């Protein structure tokens, strides 16, 4: 009932341009391409009629041109392009992505020494005492694959505090100056106890500079917050990048209150071009007062909504913070960690769901996934309408086979990221062993009804380009990889199922499948215009393709530069 009301408000809002600054549009007749309808039956068309931001009809140019409501419509010739429902990312971090665009990019650095050299060069350009931040390093790429000690970094950057996030955002390396500002210098005896985190110590009892999960907050809290104007600049830069890769909607996981206020301001000024479905950060103080006023229904143009709350159960696999039932195969004394106690997680979930908010819980290890599933099972009995909330588990990277059927049985949406599988495939079996790896990135096993699978990237952990995600979903290999090198090839998706994960499946995950994710009459006219058909092309063609145009609510919000293949009005 609630979703129906939201849908009616959305349609009415589009029809009348109901909020201040909303642009109005006459009808547009798109033609000259192949429209993949994603209707569940393999349907396609060669033309689409849009009016007031909605799909009116699909068919041939001749059929649609004869309709009375197409009279005077602007025509756009897409010149042989393939048009799919607007691509969505079911799990991203807008604030983190904007910041990452402003920080030192450490992705792909092959050695610790190379990383130190890059950071030192950047620090040399800044006044002494200025914080230096970077992101993207991965010790698994380095010889030995172990976490480094800060000594080399501290020697190279004596005059600047340094905070460098690991690629997954679940660990950080700090230099001596940063550790001193956080009070983590000197001998730490005993080791600081942090729920859901760890301060790594060397043999002398001093911090190595590596902080895991919640322990990163010990340093982050002494880093000055960015000025509001910088946060705005970063978001606008991130928005442009996301639109350029064809994304029309992002599920922002862990939205802070300042970020939500910024999004509301940008919506009011007409600068919010990308649809955002925001999940509140639920890891701070949480009570009924904090949740008052939520869920926040979509605005009339459906550009911003707040349906739920994001929580964390554990850390990440690459930094051995994911909570496992048995020890890591390559670190027999470690099982990972829980970011919340089981009781605290259960309390927060009860508070969220009783407020009518959708829970979305980060769970990567098999122990964390089981704990969340157990909590959901109890809530399904205690909270009326729990299943209607469509509870989510984010990542669900390692799930014990006995827990696979519990996802569909409890109505849990697996929100997964195909490029995580291909990024981790070089070392995941060493972490888990061959038997446990069978339960890793098991997309088909967790969502037998593939339309209920939501796919994304987890940017900035991975690149936000959905074409890379579609490739990974279909091949489970790296670019240029051979079929026999695929990680658990039986879990590969066909082209239609992969596309559904980035369109209708993502819409299902936010209970907005009644108006987005398909090119059907009454649905939002959100289009991603490509050069190839992602449902039928050879997977390698996806990595050679690029986005020609991005359309949201019938408005072109991004167009490829003229020198690239372009879709122009006819």
C-alpha cells in the first residue's frame, strides 16, 4: 500500500513538475536503435515515446508516430545504439567516492616502496602539518602479501600526518605524525581494545600504523572535516563521473546526516541530476529520536528517497576482518571480527524494522552472514510485515552452503558486487581454502530467482563502471581471462540476468520496482545508451564499449563528447 502511494505521487509529480525548479518537457520520440525492454520476456523495440518523464509506449517508429500523443514530439535518432533501462548501482558510497577523487590514488601500486614514493611526492607539494590522504593500496599485490610497518612511510613524510585507506576502506596505514596526534605513539601496553577493530602492534608494543575497521576512527576523529563547500564540490565531481558511465540511480550505503542535508540542498537547487536512494548510517548512536521522520518518501520526481538504514556486521576479506566460522586458511590464528556485538546488532535491527525502515547489513564472512540471517529470522516472527521491508544483506561474499536457501526463504535480498569476485580471485582460495571458496560470491545460489539479485560496484572500492560489472557477472574472470580461469564458473550469469541485476533487480531491492528498471508504459524514462547490446554481445565487447548518453526522467543529463560516437537529435 505504501509503495503504491509513493508510485502515484511519483507519476503525478512528473506530470506536473511538482517541486520547485523541476524542468518540464514535451514528448520525445527516440528511434533508430534497439531498446532492450527488460520485461522478463526478452522483449525489444526500435522506438520509444516519452512524455513528462515517463515511458508512454514502445514499438516501431511508424507505429508510435501515428499516436495522437506523439504529435509534435521531438525526435532523437540514436543511430544504431542499444538502449537499456537506466543502469543502477545497488551499493556505492557517494561521499567516499567524491573524497577519493580528491585524494592520492594508490590503486595498483605494485610495492610498498612505490606507494611511499608516491605519497612523499604529494606531501612535498603541501605546507607542513597538512594532512595527506590517499586510498586504494592492497598489500595482497605486494611480495609476501603482509601488512607493512609505518617506518619507511614516516621517514619519507616527517612533516605531514598521513592517513592511507586500504582499497576496501576497512583498514588504514598511518605514519608516526598521525599516530602521535591520535595518542597512539609510544608503547601501547596492553593493546588498545576496540569493539570491531584492532590496532596492530609490533614486537616492541608500538603501533605499526595499521588500523583495522573501527580502530581507524581513532585517527579519523582528529582529521579536520572538509568544509561544506568542499563536500559540495566533491559530490558534483562524483555525480558527473557516475553519469558518464551510464548510471541513473545509486543506492548510497551509509549516508551521513551532513551528506543527506547536502543532497536535499542540491535537489532544491536543481543540481541533483543523479537519482539517490540513501540508506542512513546506523553505526552511531541510534534510537527512536534519531529515526524520527524516516523513511523519507521519494520527492515528486523521485530524485531522493531514504528507505532504510545501513549497518555493519563485520569487516572485509582482503584485510582479514571478515568474520568467519573457522580460522583463515592463510592465518590459522585469526577468524576476523564483528563490528557490532550480536546483541547490539539485534537491538539496532529491531529498532530499524519497527520504525518501518529497511535494514541493509554489510556481511562478508560466513559467520557474519549467519548471524544476520539468524537475526532476520527472529524479526520475521516478531515484526509484522518484516518480509515486505525486503531486508538486504550487502556483499554476502562468503556464505556457508547450508545457509544458501535461507536467503530466498526469508525474502532476503542479496546485494552483491561482481567485480569483487574478479578482484579477489587471485588470493581468495588462499584465504578460505578450496572447500569454503565454494560459498564465495555465489550469486545464483543466493538468488535462485535471479530477478531478486541486486548488483553494484561498492565504489570507490571498485570502479563504478557498470560495463565492468556486467562483464564480471557474465565471465567471473579478469579482463583478457580465459573461460577455464573463471572463479566458480557455475555461478556465472547470462546477459539478461546480469542486466536485470543492474536494473530491475536493483529497483526490487529498494522496493521501487513498480516504476524503474524496465522500459514499460508508466515507468520512468531512464535510459542508458550504449554501442552494444549487453544481453547478447560477446562479454569482451562490454569492455570496449562506452556510454553515449544518459537520460533520467526523460532529460539528457550526460552526453558523450562530440569526438566520441554520439546520439544526436534528428
